[in-house]
């Protein structure tokens, strides 16, 4: 019985254990500046929602807070960056619990994942531009 466990059941058990944790997904740095026209947003948040119509079937939505200088950095489940792929981008200028809301008001469609026209592709290239310009 001990031999059976070592050579048959132990590898099966380890495979099941590893499958339960899921594959470790690679995250790529994503940061940029958010503007509405030529005006810098000074607060709010950015969320990248996987765009399934462009093949991104990720189960996570990376997000980040917009700083007073208009910059943001995405995190995914507490880890810096985002998985590669196409995303619909939403921007909120008034986030509950955030002390400073942006004085710039934007069209509410940009905070609705089903209506936003903002998109970005996260790629492995470290020189990729992730600035967000709201028309």
C-alpha cells in the first residue's frame, strides 16, 4: 500500500493541489496620467475591465487610484500590474472614501463598463504608453 501511494496517489494529490492554486499569472507594469481634454484629473480611480470581445478572458479587473498629479498605477489582487490583454477602461472622479475628488467632471459613460469607449491593451513592452485621455 505504501508503494502504491508513493508512486500513484502522491503525484495525483500533488497535481490536484497545484491545480487548486491555479497557474501563476504574469503581471505587467501599468501606469499613466489621466486627462480630460487638456485638463489633468486630480483624484478618482481607473479600472481595467477585461474585454472579452477582444479575447481577454481574465477573471480580474486591475485598478488604481488617481493621484493629485493625475497619475495612476494599476494593481491586481494587491499585486502591482495587470495581466496582458485588451481592456475596457472606466474612470471615476468621485470615489467614496477618497478625500479628494477631481474638480474635473466627466461624462458618466466613462464610469460604465458597458458604455465606455476607452480601451487599452496591456503588453509586455515596458515602454508602452498607458496615458488615458477622456475626450
